[in-house]
């Protein structure tokens, strides 16, 4: 006859099979948790990138609205040229600190070399689009290498989009045109292929990240 004490010892023990089953269940649960964590983390990266892009566009809008100044060349005839640090950068004229008459803009590309960049520029020559001599800063669309620009609308033949804010209102131009009511920048996380879209409304001036 088995005593109560012996029965308690048997009931409280674990067999090897039970331990293996428990470890297997624990491993499956841990795998699901880690997978969900990675997906959630990648979603956060994409969301943060869309907010960053929207913030950079808003910064250009605010600069045009407030009449922010920057440094660029101006010749004796009053023609404005490239962005400069001092007079040595100007072939003619001087390096002045003034509000650009053409406004502030942001340049985007879907090219392999440009899809992770957004370039802030001042439209010193008044042509409504980005020129290499007008760059005053550049930022990555994401803090990591996994998020990039995959689509732009409206887009030029060179796979780019220039969003320009012209003072004093400021007026919004896309690729030097006021005919488009909306511009979109589509960002994608390459690990999940998920996308986020940043929109700019040329009529209201609203900038939003979905």
C-alpha cells in the first residue's frame, strides 16, 4: 500500500517527457513573442520615418512663412546665386544673409542613390526646382537603412519631386507647378514591404503622415 506521503512525492514530480513538452511550448510562445516584437519594431521605424519626413517639409514651410534668412551669393546687379559660407564661395558679388525670394523647398528622389535622402534647398534663381548649388542641408528619411522612398507623385522624368514654399503666403509648388492639388511621398520598410504615405496639400498647406 502506498502511503499518502509517497503519493505526494509522485504527484509533485515531472517526467522527462513532460519537461520536453513544456520546453517545446515555451519555445513556441517565445518565438511568437519575438516575431511580434520584430514586426512591431519595424512598424515603429516606418512610422517614425513618416513623421520625420513630414517634419522636414513643415520646417521648409515655416521658413518661408516666417521669412527665415540663409546665406547665398548676390551679384552687383541683384541676381542671386549659389548657397555660400563666405565671399570666397561667390565668383561674383558677395555672400549675403537674406530671405530667398524663391522660397524654401525639399527635394526627393526614388533613384538608387537618392531614395534615402531629402534635400533642403533655397530657390535662389527662381526656377521653382532644386539645383545642386542651392542645397543648404540634407537629411536621411530614416535613422536606419531599411526605410526609403519608393514612389512620388507628381514625379518628374528624372524620378524626383520638388516641394517648394514661396513667400509670403506661402504659395505651394510641386515641380514648379501650382496645378497639382496634392503631392505624396511613399515610404517603404524593406523587411516587411509595409508602406506609409506623407501628403502635402497645395491648397490648404496641410502636411500629414498617414
